[in-house]
DNA sequence: CCTGACCCCTGTGAGC
DNA sequence: TGCTCACAGGGGTCAG
């Protein structure tokens, strides 16, 4: 589910309730998710103070007192739910929230809550992930970037070091499509299916174009588009498809500004008209994932 | 090396 | 109303 803007938003929400606080209780409710939890996770969390947070691609790193960091990935369906300890679970948010509550819902709100921590000042944070594609690990803080899941990540797209030259170099020799290449976290860290589509639309580049044909001016436009769409989404609090909510319970708003994602058949905002592009925004499948694009303005 | 297919898992909406 | 199917924001592994 979450891509860079959503992960950034979740991390900020976690920081607001956790940074500087001590973890007084941890509850590990299953063996693991994508991977087994590290041995002794509960004991290694309890009693430790949270020093701070950072994000690397779609990973959250929570630095703890004692030289260890918690590495968190939200997978497709992961979310963090914060509430006061003892307070009842919040009702489900999202497009179908009220309706599903009225029907009684299919599962209690904290089903699939795999990990819970409580702070000294009475906050309770649950990691909920129905599909369990997410993961949690512990890593020595001094070696965060050498963790096997972080080691191969490409540049941070919002860093100044992510330049057209860097992107072109990463794409050189790649025969695959630019869309598939942007989903490869070794090329650039943090883009997912939505923002890859949105960035290509903004840059006016066809998702079907071969990755190695993006040098020079095209790479410059693409880098600018990636930075712009990610920054705008972060400013909007990320996007809230399905039941994703921010850690503070507020929903993000960026999904209302998708130009192409999920808009098959609709007309593209950039096609001057009439006549607008016939058939409108198209959906194709690349490497098993849906791609949305405008065949007229993306070349 | 690079590439795409397959798999992990549950929930949801569309169509019948 | 209830069933089946396709699909969903990710990414590791494996065969070619």
C-alpha cells in the first residue's frame, strides 16, 4: 500500500507520539509477518526510550536507546494505529468505513494487529497488517544502512543527490520499460505503482518507453516530476486508498489529486480539447502491475 | 548481470 | 443474498 509519501506521513505521526518517550510494554502477537520477528523482540523493546526516526525509501527506522534501531516496512496493507491505552479501537475510516460499520463489519478493528507498544505516557501504538507483507527487524543503529533490506536501495528521490545524471546512469543499459525500472528500488528508493504512474504522466513520458532511452532532457523532466509529486503528496498527508489512515487517525487527501492512477477511461487533464484523447486514460499491465497513462500526452 | 513469472496473505468489489 | 473471480499501494526468490 504505502509508498514514500505515506511512509513519510506515518513516520511523522509515529514521531509525534513516540519520540522521546519510553516504551513500557510491548506485545508480540505472532511469530512474525513477512519474516520471523527477531528473537527477544518484546524484551528488547520494553524499557527502552525512543530517540528518533528516519525514513529510507519505504522503510521506517526507529532509533532506540541502547544502540539498536527498529526497522519497519508496511508492505501493502500495513498501518500504524495510535490511541490512548485503554481507549476503545477507533471505528474504521475510509471510503466504505461508515457503511461497513453499519453492517457490523467482518472483523474487529484490531484484528491483524501483530505488534503493540505502549509508552510511559499512556499511548498505545499497534502495527496492523492484514496481508502480512510488512516486516519488523532490529538492527544496530550504527549499521542501519548495511541491513540486507537497505543495502541495495537506490538514491533518496528527495535528496539533492538524486539528479538527472544519477537517474540516467541507473537506467543505462536497461532493456525493461521505464515504468518497471522506476518500481525497482535499486534505481530510486520509495516509488511504488501509484507515484511511478503519476510521475511519468507529469513528465510526459510513456510508461512503455525503454528505460535506457531516458537520458538528457527527459531524465531532467522525470527527476523534477518525481520530486514534485512526492513533495505535493507529503504536503497533503499522503493518499488514503481503501482503509489506510495516518497514525493520528486523519486520512490523507492526495488521492483526490491523482491525474491518471485509477482513472481508466477518464479524460486526461492535459489533453486540450475538444477533441480530447479518444478513449481517455488507458490501463495496461506491465510486469504484473496496472499502469495508467495518457497515450496522447505521454511519449 | 537482467528479466519476468510466481509466490506470500487477506479483503473487497464486480459480476453472475 | 451468496458465490466466484480478479485485483490491490510490495518485494523476495527463482529459472531462463
